[in-house]
């Protein structure tokens, strides 16, 4: 049997994804059940405990396959990026109507009525998806009965055109390992949120992104860098906002920062070593 990346393949000694039959050894296999996240945001954890490391976050409307559920936790694989982990079972629901819109701003609120003074409100992160069933020109009514400011929504078939502009909206957001929202995100989370807003498929972790995104700029020549290019280190990624400045979520400042590229390279070298690649989207 071959050793598969457990971040992207659901298998444990006792149970595995039925699609891995013949590729891994397990006590049993499951076809899984399709579920969607009904909560605004949920952590996907390494182990079925809230104090276990958060690997990534799941956004409202995001689909996943549930292979096992016990003691309040579901073992799942996300459809969008294939990530595997544990999410609180009570945040999941059976899929209903397909999503019609996604949140197109860093964060917004669901209101109980079509008015900005109504309470209580519930926050929604960028790229969460919802089903719009009605409303008026100012507030869209959702299938769950709540209301969202209509200008904060974008149809699911419409995308942003500039991933840098999207990423820049998260400037000064605090750093959070595994985070993917304006409440906190990490370096690869920032890249994924920005690219997915533009309709560009993007894996979750920086090593996966380095392997799959764009084409390599050979020679590590910083003079050819331009807006939108990506720079990778071992365990880190940043996005160029112009020819000389880098935008990235980082643990040094514990937030999303924009800083001169050469300054960042010198500082990051002490922790992550030298750059591993420069990449440009096609």
C-alpha cells in the first residue's frame, strides 16, 4: 500500500473513504454522506476536540462528505479543496437548495428582519454561500429566514477579477493558524480566500499551492516580480501588491501586513530559510 497525504485522503486504521479501497488498509470503508455547513463558520480540527489544532475553516454552505460521526464530531472531507478533518456535527445539515449567492465582502451580517437596527445579528465571512429567496432592493432574504445587505452579495456564477485587490481587503486582520475569515487567517488561507473569490481553484496549504498554482519564474530574479505574483518559502506564501511590496499573513507581526519584499526576505530567511519559488498565474 502507498502512503497517501492524509490531509487530502480520508483514511484511518478503522475506516477509510470507499474511493481508497485497494489503495489503503482499513478496518472498513464508507461511501460517506453529503452534508453542508449550516453555521456561518466552523473550525476543521486534526482530532475530534475543540482544543485540537485547527487545520482550516469551513464556511457556510460549504459541502463535504461525512464518513463517520460520533460523540458530537463528524469526520469529513471538504469538497472544495479536499481537506480532511473533524468538524462539530451539530453545525452540519443535509443539502437542500443549491446556493445562489456568496458573500463578496470580508464580512457581513445576517439580520432577523430587513433593517440595520434589528437584533441579534450573525456574522458571515467572505465566500460563505447562501440561498436567496426574496427580499427587496436593499436586503436579500435567505432561505433560513434571515436578511443580508444585498450589495454584500454576488451571484455564485460571478467572480472578482483581481485577487490582489481581494487580499488587500484583509490588511491588518489578525493572524490565526488555519483561519479563513476577517476574524483571523493565515498565509495560505489569505491566498486561498483571494483566489477562490476570483473563481480560481486553490488548495489549502502553502506547499500544495506552490505545487499547483501558476508557472515558475526561473532564476529567483526579483526584478521581474509584478502585482499578483506569489512568493513561496518552506511553509509560507505571500502575494506581491506591486513590483516591490509583499502582502502576507505572518506570525512575526501576527497580522496581515504589507512590507518591502527585500525586507521580508531578509527577516523570513531566519525562520523559513530562503525563497523556494516565484510563481505567476496564467
